[in-house]
C-alpha cells in the first residue's frame, strides 16, 4: 500500500477477454495511490503479472492515466473501476470506432458513385432523338439509285420532316428495264445498295426501316411492251429485298406513273424551299413564313420528262392532282411526257435522221461535232417502243419503220456536221408537234393541255446536267436566255477535235451535248412557254439544302404518312432520373461527412495519446 491519504474501498471489475483474469476484486487502498499502484495490487491479487497494456477505466469508460492518483481522478470510496486491455480497448474500441466511420464513408461513396454512373449510362443510351429511316430506290431508265432518308421519329401533321442521309448509292449498271435477257441482275443491284444501307443505318433500326422501289419511264414502257418480263424483273427485286431485315412488301416495289413522278418531284422542290411551312433539317436559311408561294418542278430523266406546278386557272380533269402534306391541301397541274427523256429523245432523233435520209447507211448528223463518226445498229434505233412501238403511235402518230428492206444487223454510220441551225430546226420538226389541236387550251405541244407557267421553277436532272456542262451554273449568277443561246451556238460550232478533250461527267455524252442543249431549249421555250419575260424564274439546280432534287424525297414524304411514329424508348423517366441523381448525390455528400468525422476522431484520439505519453514522460 502506498503511504499517505485516507483509505478507500475500490472495486475493480475485470472486463478482460476470456482466458484472462475474471471477476470482481475489492481492494482497500490509500486515496492518493496512483493508478499504476492500484493496477499492481489488482494483478497481485489476481496472481498475474502486470502487463504494460493493462488499463483501468472509470464508469464513463475513460482510460485513467497511470501516473495520476485516485483522489485527483475523483475516485471515491465504493467506486467501481474496470480492468481492461489497452490493445483491445483502444485499438478495437476506439480505433475500431474510427475504422467504422471510414467503412461507412466507403460504403456511402460506393453506393453514390455506382448509382450516378449507372443512371448516367442508362440515360445516355436513350437517344435524345429517336431517328427513323426510309429507303427509296429510284429505278430509272438509265440507272438505279438508292436514297436513304432520316427524320427524328416525330412527325408534323402525320408527315415526316425528313432529310437525305448521306449520298445516294448508284450501282454501275444499266436501269432495271434493261435486264430483259437476265432478270436476275436485279438481285445484284439490290445487294450493292442494301449492303451499303446496312452499313449506314443503325442495326436497331433495320426492322423498323421500310424499303420502297419506284420504277419510272423505262419500266413503264417495258411493262406495256412485255408485261411478263417486267413482272419477272420486279419479282426478282422484291425477293432480293425481302432477304434483308428491312420492312418490305410486294406493294412497296412497283412501277409509278409519270404523273406520280411529277407530283413527287413537285413535293421535293417545295419541301426544300419551305413552302409547306416546315424547315428541312439540313437547311440553315429557311424560316417558317419565307415561302408563301409554291415552286414548280421540271424533271427530265432518260425516258420521260415531267412538268408540275400550281396554276392560276382551273385545270381540266386528268391534268390535276391533289396533294396533302403537313396539314395543307394543294391541287397541282402535272403532266409526264413519255419518250421525252433525253435518251429516248436522242434515239428518236437519230431514227428520224435515218428516215429523212432515205434509210441510207451513211447519215449526216447536224447536231454532232464535225469529225465525229460512230456506228449504230438497226435494233438500237428502231426496236425501242418510242421509235417502232405503240408509244411512237400514241405520242407522234406513227412509228418510224424502214420502208425499204433492211436486215436486223444493218449498221448505220453517223458523221457529225456541226450545223447548229439545221440541228435546231430538225429537232423541233421531228420531235415536237406544235400545231396539234387539243381539246382544252392552251396547249404545250402534241395536243397536250398546259396552263401558262407561273412562279418559280426548279429545273433539275438533265436540265441541270446540260447547263452545268455549258458552264452556266457556276453558282455566281443566274444566266439569261440569250446567255443560254450563245452557249449553245458556241458549243455546237465546235469540231470533234475540240469537243473530245472537254471535261465532262460522262465522256460518252460529249457527241450528243449539242442535241441535248437544243432539245431542252426547245422544250423549255416553245414547249413549256418560258421566254425572256419569265426566264429568270427558272433555277437550274442539282441540290437544295444538301438534298438532291428529284421524285424520291417527295415519294418518301408521302409514304411517311403511313409510317408509325418512332418515339424514344425511355427506360427511365426524367423525374425519376432527377430524383435518383439527388439521392445518389446525397450518398456522396454523406461519404464526405463520414470521412470528415473519421479524420476529426482520429485527430482527437491522437491528441489524447500524445497527452498520455507526455504524462508518462514526466515520471
């Protein structure tokens, strides 16, 4: 017992782990005995050595400093102290408590971080815009092109606000109407195009993307001449399309009428101009109310030519077509001139030249450049429907049939003459009948009713290609009708030696550009009625608002009325997303709070430890 002070009774209760001294140890000790001295007495009574990590704690579970006396620590008579192990109490209880805060910090941070990442990934996979796609094959008389159109799923008054998606795909083969000897060639065309479509359109959209094929004048003529072959060609194409994952049916691959072709071209022209009070996605220059008037459409392909516009007069039945788009109704004049596409017109012109020169095998061609020579077979000139078939009778009143005996393998040698005046007069006289009477007036040519042209017009396809070749559509300014005539005269007076070195998109067309120039000049001026007073209303274009002008976009817009809206598939609503974001953000904030608390607790513990060491050092 240490000297000094009154004796008090203290009970030491063991809270040591199993295997260590257990029970209660009542002791009579001086009130000024040190905690270490009391600890020695307890160990002696328990018959165990004093270990350095043994500690005594008061009722508040506070470790009593070993050098302090009991009376300084307010230990009074009858007090109960706890005998504990410093390794377990401070490292398991105090330090472990600190670890618990860090553990809670990690759990909260993990939940918050994983939650935020998860909902962000889910939300990011939801397309901000649920795009829809449509595929249209323009199966013309000279080639087939595939166009892909895209819109944002939603529609305006049941009609898509679509734009051309990438450049068209045009396989390097003839139009499908030429597949008469091997109808399976249609499969090859479909494969080239739809393989490219699969590369462009996201896989998830394949089963929601419709495919359409519109065959134009070439197939219209073939269908009348040989319906069996035309049906076989379409059957092959339909089967080839059906082997892909896109949406299709037999009714989606068909021959469209000339009037439909003209109407769809008109829709395209007015859509890109903003006439329908919608702004095409690819345009950055149109506003809601910019185009109160409509724009006419002039198209010329390989086998037919179309004119479509809104007239200022009542149109007889058979020449008008109603159009409903974006909640608006329109009634337009439209007419398709079969056999007035540039290729069939050229064939008809050459056959007429042979006829006018008594079917001689050597033909003088005033529209071709002097010095040019080329051979053409009997079949190439006279077996086509526009020359020797029913279309020649329907269109021109008679067939061009040789009235002398000619073998089918007869070859005609054409020689260029560079005679622009004879070229102009012969084209007008042999291909157009401007004196024909029509049941309703006014007329254009061949007895066809046409109201006076009014408003602006887009002239595209062959109209653009020819004027572009003549360097008239460089984009700097519009060209006048005298400019056009001067360019024609300048080119048509060139020799073949001069012409054959000229740059051209199609070198094979170089000998016929003089004919093409005069042909479109005559059909525009004497046929449709454009002159110096309204020539500036003509706009020769290939693309407007990054969209190629033609019938296919108008066809797609018209078809979109029956395509279901592709709404975004939201796997998580906006409200839920916001609430979950707040919740997981709170977990992150809680983790920060736990971390701060753990650091403060560790700092407090370290402070106590350093204070105790200082007391020990004062021994």
